[in-house]
């Protein structure tokens, strides 16, 4: 609603509204008007032109004044809508946006019966209506059948109109027409489908299968003929077409189809199918002509070998040899020429011509590139082992292998795998000096970085070299020198290899030099003390019966690694096995008093088992109490309860049964290395026989 001034109903007012008086200057201008007029007068007096922006602002102010002073009455009169003058403000009720009031919940307490989502879903499932199943329709007369067919055809046509690109819809439509025995309509559907997508293999196959299944032979021929014309690279069409003609006994038609197919130069399977068909009907001359065209189309080893095998099946040895000779001339520069030479040589070998076979192998080795002659070398070696001199082929193979390995090690001197293969080759050849030379060259390539991962493969070159000198060459002094140089080369301050120390000590034991072995192991403990070295040293002394040495070694090991629970346990077992119960108990006490242990649970268990084995129930109970002061683990409580529940005799027997279950991780069998009785005698007599 617009606010407007009440219209005066006087005659003067109506006359004033109808004919406004001429514009005149207001009698009493306000202060703003006087100041504006003064500015305009000054500007005109000064000769300044009024800008367009100032003029527009002045005119706008004048219109606003007229509107406020009652000039809008004329505008209302002209509009005739009674909405008030333009630019007037509307009431707040007309412009306010009204939002719905929020719902107020008076009772916010939970309902007595709560409904879960599962109940809602179950109830929805129970109330769900069953899937509608169309009733079975029983057709009584021809009129109903025609109506049914019309309805189904309309459904299929509507579906095809929507998804004409869907091949399954066309197939379903055509099969339905086929089921109605309306073959012209079925053919029409198939043809329409092929118009949309003639490149579909399945459409052609199903179309032709329909014609063949209902014995429409000429229609099937028409379909196959169109299929092979439009898609000649689809081999399945040709196979099906030829099979149909052959099953009908039309061999000449099948042969004509094969000839049409061969003009497209199919792969090996197509030619082979043509050959097999002619072979079934024993047309040998035709087979040979087909093979001639076959090897011209595909001049490969497979084609030539098939031709030669055919001639061999006909017992035409001369023709088969002629085929192989033509093949050698044809595929001499091919990639798989080595396979042809091997087949040719095997053919001559089958014909009891070893000299011819040897000549073929030599010709192949002389003419083939070395990287392609691997198969020829292998077969030549097998042939020479059966028929000829093995030394010649071995020399040839060795020479070839040496060249290959030399190339590899020249490209990368730190390729230790290539050095392993090279040294193994020379060892198998039986040439000790050459093998030794290769080993010397190999160990000269020291890894450039002092990191253990770069030395892992390199160190096995030294191990193989030492074993070669000991076992193959029989030079014990040289083997000892190899071990010594290897141990000097390894940077033991950075890393070390316990395997080298152990193998060097085993070598000295095999040579019945126990003092030298002890020196090597002692040096290993001084330079690189590792658990494996201590185990080997202690096992050696135990088998020799040197208990004091074993105690000394255990003490040394515990000085170096006091946190190693395995060492404490084995030390206590040693004392217990010697009948030194108090010593074993003291060792266990010292061990469990250590502040840092790697596996304290193993040590406590061994201590408890020890006391149980000794029949000391009170001591075992005290150990459990002390352990529970340190930890409240449930397994400790369970073990404690089982201990209290079991009688001491049974517990001791169980401990005796399980006493030898834990074996050393490092399996070192000294009995296999030397005769122990002889070694003990030697140790007593060998006080002065020590070179090192």
C-alpha cells in the first residue's frame, strides 16, 4: 500500500489537477535552493559550462522535490492502478519473508516401545508384494495364435527400435521367429541385424547354423559365401563353410573354397587344414603342390619341416633331403635358421648318416652368428657323445663360452655372477692353471665401497677359490694362503664374515692342526667377536673334552655380550652336565640379576626348569615368587599354578624328557671332519708342530 496525500475535493483542486499552472519560481526558496542558485549564477557569471553529470544530478534532485511536494498526484492519476506514485516505499508486511514456525515438541521423553531399523526393514519386507508373474497363456485357436504372434512381434519391434545396437535382442527375435517355424520372417530379422552390424562374427555364425540345422543347404551356402566375402580374414567362417561341404560329400566344392581361401594367404593353420583334407583322400600330388605354394607364402622353418616330414612319411628320403637343402638356401638368413640346421642334422642322423649330420653341424657353427648358435652347440654335443669325438666339440664349446664370459667381465668387472660362471667353466674343463688364473683375476676386482652388501657376493669368490685349491688342485699350502689373504683383505673394523673364520678353522682341523685352528678362532674373537664363532669354538673344545677352555670361552663371550640369555643358559647347562649344580645355580643367579637381557623369559624358564629337574620345589617356588615381583603376566601365573598342581616327580620327568629339545642354531659336525680318537692322540703328540 502506498501512502498518498488526501486529494482535495475542491473545485480549484480538481482544476489544478486537470490543468497545472505554468512553471514559476517558488516564493520562498529554502537555504539549499538559494545556495544552488548562487552556485549556478556564479558559474554562469564566471563563464563556466555546466557538466553533464552535474546537470543530471540537478534534474534528479528537482524531480524528487516535486514528488515530495505533491506532484505525484498527477502520476497516480495517469497510472490508474491506485498503487501510489513510483518510487514510494511499501509496507513491511508486504516485503517481509515469512518462514514456517518450528514444531515444538512438548514431551521429549523416550517412547515405551522403541523401533529399530532392522524392524522397519523386516516389516517392509513382509509387506512387500510378491513379484508379479504373468499367467500362462493357452492358445486355443488360430485367431489367438495370430494375436499372440502380433503382440510378441510388436514387443520385439518396440525393443529393437529402442536398442537396435544390442545384438542379443536381434538374436532373441530371430530365434523366436525360428521357434514359430516362420523361417522367412526369421531370415528377415537376421538380414536386418546384419544391416546394422555386418562385422559381428556371432550373427553370421548363428544365421548359418539356423539354416544348416533345418537343412536349408542352399540358404546356408548363400550365408557362408556372403560371410567369407565380407570378412575374409575370419578363419572360422572358412572352416565352417568347408566342413559343411565336406560333410555333404561335396569334395570338389570344399576344394574350391580352399582355393579361394588360399588366395588370401592365411596363416599356417589354414594351409595345414588344406593339406590334411587332401591327405585324407590320398591326393599326394595335390599335397606336394600345396606344400610348394605353402613354403612360398610362408618361407619359415615350420613350413619346410612339415614338408620334409610329409616326404618322410611317404618314405621318400631323397625328396625329404632335397626339401631340407632347398630350405637351407631359402631361410639361411632368417632368425630361426638354427632350428632348421638342427632338424636337418637330426634327419640325417635318423637316416643313419652321421657324417652328413656332422658336416651340417659344422656348417651351421661356421655360418651362424655366435649368439644364435646355442641350440646347435647343445645338439652337436649330444650328437658327438653318441657318434663321434667329444674332445673336439668340448673345445669348441669352451672357446665359445670363454669369449662370452670375457665380454661380460670386460663390460663390468664387478659382475661377480659372470666370474662365478667363468670359474665354474674352467673347473669343469679340468684345466687347473686356467682356472687358477681366472680366480686370481676375479678376486682382484675388490668392491669399490666398504659396505657389507657389496662384499657378500665377492667373498664367495675367495671361498670357492680356497675350496678349489684344497679339493680340486690338492694344493693345501695355496689354500691356506688363500684363507690368510682373504682374512687380511676384509676390513674387520667395519664389518666381518664369520663364515670365513669358521671355514679357515675347519680347514686347519682337517689338516690336524688344532693349534692353528685355535689361533684362527682366537683371532676372530679378538677382531670380530660374533655368536657364531663362539659357538663353533666352544663346540670344538667340548668335543675335545677341554672343559676349562669351554668355561673360559663362555666367560669371554659373556664379557662381550652380557645381555645374551642363550649364552647364560648354555653356560649353566654345561656346569649342570658336569655335576656342578652350585656353579650352575650361581650362573643363573648372576644372569637374572643383570639389568639388561635380550630374552629374560627364556632365562627364567631355564632357571625354573633347572630347579625342578634338581627336585628343589622350594627353590622353584621362590623363583616364581621373585619373578612375580618383577612381572604380573598371566602366563607366569599359569605356569606357577601348573607347577603347584603337578607332583615334583612328574615335573622332573617332564624336564628330563624335554632336556634335549633345544639344539644349537649352528650345526657343526666335527665327527664328519676327522677321526676323533686320532685327533686326541695327535693333540697330545703335536706340541711342537706349529708353523704359525
